[in-house]
């Protein structure tokens, strides 16, 4: 299915009804659809940068060593979590906006 022939809500919004943008969205979907597994980590920044550009959003800020300055970055440290059952501690990362 293509946004060019979509009768859904997105196609009826003024910005999304633009044929040029619909072609760009279709090209983005074709580019990223069906990518092989195990490459998510290698591709996620490229995917997100293209998606952010397509949505006409500002680029994320460079990460900073000070956690409070990382409100809109690709990845930031999230506090330490102690798994009481396993007795281990881990630091996880997440995409932030």
C-alpha cells in the first residue's frame, strides 16, 4: 500500500496529502522494509536520522556527559538497575526525545 493511494487519515492531512512527500515516504519505506535481522544496532542511527528528516523534525542534540543535558539525544544512559533475583547490576540505554 502506498500513501499515494491511501484514503486513511494521514493522506487527508494537508502536509501528508502532498504528492512529493508521499513519494518520499514511499521511498523511505521501500529503503528500510525487509532489512535482515541482526543489523539493527548498525542501522538505527541512519534509520532515525532519515525518519527525523522525513518528518521535518529537528536533529537530536549531541550527547553530553551531564545527564540533565541529554533531553533530546539518540541514546543516553539510564540509571543502574539491580536485579535482586539474579544479584546483578546493569546499565541500560534507550532512545530519548
